[in-house]
C-alpha cells in the first residue's frame, strides 16, 4: 500500500498518553489503525441511518398497501356473507 507522510499536531496530554502506551516506532501504525477504526464506525453509523430512513419509508408504503387490501378484503367478505 502506498503511504503518505503527514505532520500532525496533537494536544500535549494526548501525545503523552500515546507516547507512554505505544513504542515510538509504532505510533504511525497505531494512528493509522485508529483512523481506520474511526472511519469504519462513521460509515456504520451512516449506513444505519440510511437503513432506518429507508425502513420508515417502506413501512409507510406497506401500511398504506395493507389498508387498501384490508378494505378490498372486507368488501369481498361482506359480499360472501350476504
């Protein structure tokens, strides 16, 4: 995979925590993995929202269709009973 060199500015306390937990030679890898995880979570959240919106649209359509069929079924049922 092609890599790009970047310059980051981090708050001092964040840098201290990062530097304490991660060996110096692994910091780039750690930040890359954390970024991948964060982006994946944001994509999951966006997908969940799109699915929810589509579900609500579909639920409304399904309800309308059920109401239409119920009226037709009720009318047919009334004719059979007569």
